[in-house]
């Protein structure tokens, strides 16, 4: 009998179902303190296995996905304009303004303060559901640098 480390198709389907539960939990509880260990415990996986399989299924780590959710929500709050950048940072579950600003800039291409100022003008009169779609952040650090387009 040969033992392989490759998961069976049934195991892979079970893992995908668990990964969807993790993703749904992140979507629901993005403003709560979440970490990979707690997420993994919730689906009876090791943190390493969860991280590897999540990245394989969704193209980014659980932490990257969580930060993307937080930044998407921050973008909506910043467009609204009634909260400061610091208030938005804490509202979406980030505990470090520096980390929040860095990740925001990586995903969106401009710092949160600039986004707040420009987004209010750019989405004026636009229904919020449309504004959310057209201002969705780009994942995996693909934001284009601000400046003239040289194509």
C-alpha cells in the first residue's frame, strides 16, 4: 500500500467548503480582531494548512483577504466624509494607523486622506451601489501609481 500526501477529491471538496466558511466569516466579522490561528481553529485546521489552502483557492492569504475587506469598507466610509481617517481606521478593525495607511495606499494607489478628498468629488451624485463598484480596490498590490498615463 502506498501512502500519498495528495488529498483525495472528497477531502479537497471538504476543504473548499471550510475555506468558504472562513471567507464568509472574514466578510461578516472584518471589523473584529481576527487572526489566522483563530480562523483555523474555527474550522479545525492548522494555521499553516489554512493559509496554504486559502491562498491556493482565492489567490491571497487570509490576512490579505481580511485587509482587502477592511479597505473596501474604509473606502465607503471615507466617501461618506463624516469620519476622519483615524476614525475610519479603527471603525474597520485596524489597530495601527500606519499599517492601515500603508495597506490602503498599496491597494488603492493613494493615501486615505487623498482618497477621502478626491472620492467625494468623483462620486458626487452617483448611487452608492455604483460608487462601490467603480471604486473597488485592486487586489494583490496591483494599484497603478498616481500620475499621468503613459500608454
